[in-house]
């Protein structure tokens, strides 16, 4: 559920030793969503809704997220009555690309040689590309030169609503 993902953010700090009130709060957040999803009456018990829909109690899900984050991300050992897994025996989760294209070039994928010598030749097609990010936005362009004559050119600018990382 979306509400679960939102509440799970930061659960490793506030869900380790929750008070009684903190344990009840997620249930009061989850209940209206369960009622809406199921279309049940307001008198239906929360536990019944969770069982019918197959959705575990939110406070248990948050505790699970807290434990996973503590062990995998923060590398914090949990008390032995919770688990005997030690963080140093776990592999780190891989994040991002494991094989970035620029670090694993195939022989014919791209030429790493300087193309300046081939520009002087009149019998080939030359393609030039450019991309930049300035205070006015992000743009890209390319042009095609055939026999030193611009045969094609194209440029574009991203909308401000697009994200660039």
C-alpha cells in the first residue's frame, strides 16, 4: 500500500522501541484505507479487514521495515531475542547499474579515436552531437555534414518539468 511506503520512511529511527500509543497510531491510519478498499461497514473490526484483504497490520510491517533497514543499510546489530543475524555476515545490496555502458564498451559500439582526421575527407558523412545543461535549461543538438555541407540539423530543449540527474 502507498501509505505503508510513506510511513516506512524513517521507521528505523522511531519504530525500534515503540510506545503503546505509537503502536496504535499506524492502525488508526490503516483502518480508513482498509474500509475504503473493502467497502465494508464501519463496524467491521480492523483485524477482520486485514485478514479478509490479506494485508498485515501496519505496525508489524513498519517493524519489519525497521529491522531490514537496521541490518542491511545501517549495519546495526539487533538484540539476540529478535534475531541472531549479524550484519557483517550479510552481503551488501547492489544499488544502481552494475554494468554502466560507458565502463563496458564493446569493440564496435563506439569509436574512441579522435575523428578530426576524417573531417577533412569529403566522401564521408560526419555526425556531431552536443548536449548541455545551463541556467536556461537542458538541451541537445546534432548536425550531419555531407561533403562539408550541413545536410541535416536538429536541436531540442527539455521542459522545465523534466528531471535531469
